[in-house]
């Protein structure tokens, strides 16, 4: 595992999906060494967020959350925006949440 925050920061800022995935995994880790590195990465990424918006969508199963996310995401990308979706299912029997 790389321990230099710049390694992860550069990958994320270059929009490298593999590095974004690795960085998210690192940030989600509960290992103390990972948490310290994750904190440094987050601190260095925050100045680059610009006008980023985070939006949470919740609802009961079958309410149309995925349909809404797909439609809204398509609308935003058609208008030139970039969209990322981080889906979490805390009711997952397999993982207790993804």
C-alpha cells in the first residue's frame, strides 16, 4: 500500500477510476494506519471540490430511488455536469451495508 497522500490525490484529480476506487476503499477502511492516511487525503482533496454538491436519496424498497437517480443523473450529464453515484444498502444481508 502506498503511504503518500499525493499518490491517491493525483489519481483522483486525474479522474482515474481505478485510483478513485482504491481511494474510496482506503477511506472506508477501519485500520488505524489507513485512517490517518485517509484523513490526509481528504484534507488535501477538499480544496479541489469547488461547487460540488452531495445529495442523499432515501426511501422504502420500490419507491423509485434508482429510477430517480438514473433520470436525474442523465439530465445532469446532458447539461454538461459530471455525476458520481455511491450506492449504499444498509439492509444488505450479505455485508450489513455496502
